[in-house]
C-alpha cells in the first residue's frame, strides 16, 4: 500500500491492475459478482444433495467443510457410475501426447517430428522438431513427463530460448513441457488420469504460445503477456481434450487398441458439471479475499481472523464451504506474484470458454478460426493490449455466458 501511495495510486490493486486486462479493481469485483451469484446458488443445491445422502446413511449430523469431498465422491459414483480406473486404461501417456500433437496439426497444420540426434539433459526427456506444413522450421519442443529426485513437483512450461529477431536474424524457440506423471510400472505403460490428461493439454497450450510466437523483441514474445491473459492460451486447449471427436483420435485401450466406448464418453460428459458450485465458490471466495486485502488504502495493523470473517460475510459464503486459503497460508498473493491477481484463473476461463465457442459455432477444427487465433493471439505475445488482440480474434469483448454454460451455472 505504501509503495502504491508513493506512486500516486489509491491502493495496491490500482497499481497492479493498470497493466492487466481488468484495468481497475471495480472491474474485477463486477466480474466476480457475475459468477458468484449463480455459483453460490448451485453450491447451496449441492449442500442439499450431500445432506440428503448423510441422512440416508442414517446419520444425523450437519454437513461440515471437512465432510464435503468424502460425500461428493460417493455421490458422484452413485449418480454417474464413473470411476477413474475405468478411464485410465484409455489414457496411455504417449497416446495422449500424440492426441495433443494431432489437435495442433489439425488446427495449425504444424508437425511434431521426434529427433534422436539432438542432445537431451535427461534420459526421460523426448525431443521434437516442430515444422510448418511446408516443412519449414518453427522450433524445438522437449517433453519431460516423469518425476525424479532432482525435479520439483507439478507441471509447467518453460522456454530454454524464446522466439525473437536480432539484427535481422530469426531466433527460433526452444520450449519444454514438464510434468510428474507416474512412470511405467509392472509391465504396464504410463497410464494417466483424466485430470492429468487436462494437465497435459494445458501445458501444451502454453508450449504452443511459445512455439508459434512471431515477435521481434524477446521481452514481448511468447508467454510474456499480462497475468490475466497468459492462462487463456493454455486453458483453451483443455476444451479439445474431451471432445468426442478428439477422444476417438487418441483414447485407445493400452492392451487391445479399442477406441474408448461411447458409454464412457457419455459418462465423462455428464459428470463434467458435477460439484461445480463448490469448486467455483471455494476458489472465488479466495479471489474476493485477495481483492479485499489489496484494496486497503492505508497500511495499518489488523486482526486477520476478523478481516477474513468480514470479507466472507460480505459475500454470503455458506458455512459448509471455507475459503481455499487462510491469509497466512495464501502464498499466491503475498509472495507468489498474484497480489490482486488471483482472479486471473477464472478470468482466463471466461476468455477460453468464449474463444472456444468461436470453434463450436463453426467446427472443431475450422481453419479460418484457427488461423485467426494463431495470428491474433498466439503469435502476438505482449506486443499489444490483450483486449485489443482478443477483440480482433473474436469480434467483441468476452462474455461470461459460455463459462456459465460450461460449468452448468446457467
């Protein structure tokens, strides 16, 4: 707050958001409130369902936050007869990776050709040369998907070298996707979960953002964009992962080669909106808490518990759900670079849902739409205001309706 005030800003949020798509704190609050009301309504309906399950089991206690996931999983199994282990045999890691490559090929005409002659930093890594349809070079793409003692957890994309131009010479990107998927064991290949499938497609989206960059300056190329824009290019790729047409391209049983049956695809689709009230409310409560802390206009000592309680009461958070992070543990916003920016994840979901709708309105691999997305979003990096780029692609500012529909909140 002191820094923001010294620089002429009312709050830290004003200082941070000036360079983001949202621009002002009031725009973030307005955006969050558009999603909060339908999400809270849905969460209250989910509470009722879970409480009914508790009663049917002969218990007389009231649902508590720590009970939620236990009963949600039981309810999901009862409603959809869907078990993760039913899906895993169809998600062989190499097949999922090839599925992501095929989606990129159908959208942008690019090819991924494995190269055995390029040095690797570890034996688990795989190296691919990325080429245009005409065979011209785009860049190098490393995949490094397995855990090891010297590697941090999670999944991420990184640039060994970003795309740029220097003294008229093209500098080609060298991009890596990293994960921590279970290695092949007991004679079985690496079989990943449905959540990990989405993770692979997500990081691949970041990879494409780095690979397909077409900028002059290193500082502005690839993923060097504002915090509330950078996740859109990755999250949009998740939309293709479970489209029936795409699943039939890569989801094949690791033993028989059988394509995933329609029955499982239908179950996946029906279960996709399950528990979305809880998921949205639990996350968004943290977004409100972040904004409330960073719209304070003066630095002063405060009681953290009292502040949090007032923040949650203001938005009407129900007692069965607690905010995702208590303030002392909220690393993202106090030391992780997301101060006044935790909303970025769901902001990007609005962008990706609205952007993907452009493909749904035409066809899944519509070439004109794909070319516009490549030229106006993936190639441009941070060279122009993100909203200008988005409107150039979509023809209008993003609307929340597509995300509300996707999450079943409408």
